[in-house]
């Protein structure tokens, strides 16, 4: 960055053992920038994909979004990899429970996701990003179920349950949309009662919109329904009626992803952890009555089931490449089909971050760690998000 004058710098990572080292800079001309360097090959690949996605989001595309998205500023080689500089998207990170605790913020979250799914899809192809049809999305699910069954660790009841959902033709009649692809609570930055920014775009593509919503279904905030209602109202006429059920299917399949990761890295503790959670899901299928995934399938995990399973089987050091977000919950979908006359909250512009008290030698915070850690209550409540990068934007 020719002519760059740095007036202050501070560590910007939020947990230990994360995929990136990040530093926040204040420049002489008043800009706030973030420089990030990957710590692993997986993080480097993620950063490269994120960079392609950010460059595909043109000014016209960004103008359609009611929140800020990082902009690429520069890059430089460092220690065999590269550091990438983006502008700072101001805002604070919140847990899924906090994002859905109050109606205004929950509605803002729903509107933010709806805005992503409402983007015109032509730019995805122009940027060379992935485009999936509904059939492609179903085929990926079928493949995941098959590979899980091949491990011999998948209970027959779950294999049958998931296959029945995959075979339900009605479930897969949907129009693919632009999706973030790795959306979790960590993706959102918040200012007061609205979403001010969204970070982490490495999986930007055209695909199943349910993939961006499954993390929301285990949030325990009192206004969680309002987030989905705001989304459905904003996507009126575009969101298919089976979207919540597919979101729940994707959530349960994250247990399969966790199992497959354990098998791939030959980690018996991960395999045992996954098997324990799969067995817990089998018990829920046999013992509970709840919303089905498809016409002939059994019930799904409730929030209480998730909390119990995660408390009993904590997961440490979940790698980025494991993929997916392990979230499962039961919703009364009939409530989400109502048409609400009350207006949803407006999104306002983000405010600048006040860095006036920064010094040149700010104390370093612990480096970022991949969620979830076994001692992190919020992560346990929402289950592991293996494909969710540790967000270095606070």
C-alpha cells in the first residue's frame, strides 16, 4: 500500500488457536484496516476463496445489501503465504442467542439473510463461483449419507431417516439462490439493534438457501421466530414451504460430517464423540414426537437434547476443514407460514469504530480459536460450527 502511514495497531484476533493472525490498523488519513495472515494451508485456501468472493461483490451488488461487506485493499507475501488487507467493517460479534434475544435485532438478521438470497445470481457465474441446482444439492446430501453409512458407524435408524428425507421429492423443489454458504452467528457484526456487517464469504455460491438458515434453528433467544418470520416476509413468494425442514436436515447431517472428519484424520476421540451424538439423536427419534423432516421420518432433536448431548460430549480443537455447523432444533413450522402485518425493523448504516484511545503498543489479545471449545457455553449451546471461520472482525 504505497504511502501507507500507520498511526496505531492492535491485535484483532479473539480466541486462541484460530486460523488467522489479525491486526487492526489506524492510518494517518483516518482509515481503519484489518491485515490477516493465515496460519495453515486450510486457512490460506479459505482466504483465497474469500478474496475471490469479495472481488465479485461489485459496487452495484453491495448497494443491494443493507449491511457492509469488507473491501479488499492490498496484499503482500509473508512467511511463505500472503497477508491480505481489507477495510474494517465496524460492529460487535454476538452469539446466536444474543442475535435473537430482541425483536428488532432478530428481524434485522432475518432481513440480512433475505437480502443475500435476493441478490441476482448472474455475478456468481461471471466470477467463476459455484452454481448448484436443486438436484445438485440433493445429490450432495445423498453422497454424504452414503459416505457416512460406509463408515459402519451410522445407526440404521438415522440412515433410513435421512434417506427418506432425501427421497422426498417435494422437499427438493426449490429455486436456488445466492447463498453465503458458511453463514453462522459469527458471520454477523452488530451495531445496537441492527446488523451492520457480514464477514466470511469464502463459500459464496448459488445453492440451497436452507444452508444459510440452519444455524438459526437452535438459537434460544425469545425473538428467534421473528428472525425467520422477517426472512419469510422479505422473501414472500420466493421462499419455498419446505425450506425450514431442509435446514433441519442439514443441521442433523452435521453429525455425519463430524463423524467423517474423525474417520478421515483417524482420530478415535472424534469418532467416539460423533457416535455418541448420533446415538443420542437415535434416542430422540425413537422417544419424541416433533416436526418431521419428511412425511415418513421421525422427530428431530429439541434444543434441550442438543444441550444435553453437547454437555455430555464436549468437542475440543475442531479444525476449520471439518466443514459444516452442527445445529439441530425443532420448530413449529406452521407459525412461520403466517403473513405478518407488522413492519420489520429497518437497517441503518454502520457507525465508525472509535479507536481514539489506541496506542502504538496495544496489548495483544489471545489469538482466535476455532469454535467450539469445550469450556465455551455459547458454543456448546449451539453445537460445533466446523465450517465457520473464527471471525477476526469484532
